[in-house]
């Protein structure tokens, strides 16, 4: 069975998005990175979660999503899906 892939929705200029990217990379965890400013489809996916509002960074994994998670919150999600 394939491991689920994290989807990170953020921007290039957002330091919180960059921190999450760097953390996932430091743990060698595969993820898909979407820029909500340049990818209309990605922006639409995020807006569906928040009643039409664009909130980032947002992480989606399986049936769960987190808005602007702390590292402990992210770790809990990664452990839930056996990625950490």
C-alpha cells in the first residue's frame, strides 16, 4: 500500500510556508507543494475548506487538514499516518 502524500498549500513569500517545507524536507518526507497565488486550482482546493477564504499554509493529508500548524501538530498528523 502506498503511503499518503502530504499536500502543502502556501506561497513563495510566506515564512510559515517555508518553515513547513524545510521541516518536511529535513525529515525526508515526500510532499506536494502548491503555490496558492499562482495555481488557481490549488487556491480553489483551499477555499473549499474555509468557506471561500484563502488560508495558508494549509496541509492536507488523507482526510485531515491543518491550517498553519505548529511542528508538534504536524508531527501528530504525520504519526497518525505512520509517516514519522
